[in-house]
C-alpha cells in the first residue's frame, strides 16, 4: 500500500509539474519550463546549463510583453544546427486551416532561425529555416508547414542560429513558440472567443465578443484612457492613435461579465 501511495504521489507531482507548461504558446513563464527542453550540438554532452537559461525578457515594451524568455548562448565551436527539442507539449496537428507556426526571436546576429517537427508519419519530420532581419529587438518569425497538413507531430525542435557554416557564436532569446499568431490576443470565454487585434497596434484595434455593451482602455497604472458604450454588440473598431505608446488593457462588459485582454500601442 505504501509503495502504491508513493507511486501515486510521484505521478501526481510529475503531472502537476508538466501541466504548468503543457500548452501553446510556449512562453517560458514557469520556472521549470527550461527543463522541458534537451539541448544538442552546442557545447558538449552534457550541455553546460549556463548556455540555456530562463531569463527576464530583454525588452517587454514592444511586440513581446511576456515576462521571461529562453536565453540560448551558441558557442563558436557549435554545430550549425545547435538547438533544443521537447516532447512535453501537445502534439502538433496541421490541417488545411492551421498549418503555420510562429516563434519570437531576439538575436545579436542575422541568420536562419529554425523550427522542426518530428515523429510524424508522412513525412516523418519537417525542418524549416527562416532568417531574422533585425538584431537587438524582438521579431516574429513565421514558418509555413503546408507539407505537414494531415499529419500530427509529437516532438518540437527549434534552432536559434542556423547558418550554413558556423563561423562565430551568438546569443539569442527565444519566446512565444506558437501554433497561431501570438500577436493576436485571443482568449476563450464561456465557449466564445474574445479577440483584440492587431497586437501591437499603431492606429486602430478591433475588439470582438458577442453581447458586449461597454468598452474601456486602461494603462498599466489602472487609469482609464478611453471609455464608451459599444456601438456594436459583437465587433468594435477603436481609434488608439491619440494614446501614448505602451502596454494597455481592454476591458469589456458582456453576458460573461467583465473580460480583459492586454495589447501594445506602438
């Protein structure tokens, strides 16, 4: 009986631990999330822990406002394909409607970024490379997995810096690996989707949720900068050209009560 109880506790602990990050987007917001990944081809076996660490977001004022990200230090002697893989997230199923994946990168070099899915059936794996175009700021990289439509993949792999040949090391931050565009804020409330887009926004945002009758925008200090009765009970376009750049919250009143989502004003 003691053995069975001990096994139950261990399984419950393990399930509870992984449940904290068993979802998309992969946002690295839990302290244990870096342990869900296995680093390869970088600096040896075992890989030095200091080359793959969870750190505070280096710039949370732009398109990526999350608190943490993975800092991946690629050493000069690493293979071009140095990266990390994980089986701890939900299987990725590509369909005719959903075949894109996204990853935010903050790099000190311009080079290919890579995403790979593995252990499918036809094809068994797909590896894509897309270059970043800027350094020293977050950039959203999109990957087109059309070739995987109709297949499911349990393993996810990313490559932060994937040149044709390795000539130097690099430092990259990786965040928000997603099966949908993470710059569109969408949450499900009582079976309906509350959407705020585009995010970030320069001039207008569109807010969608059935039955909304009130809308307010507040800054991070909790001060209301806009407040009005919704003129449409499902979709509302809001002019935000007159508010200062920064992080804001949209709150609506609806049959589900008050619902809030965050967006960034560029």
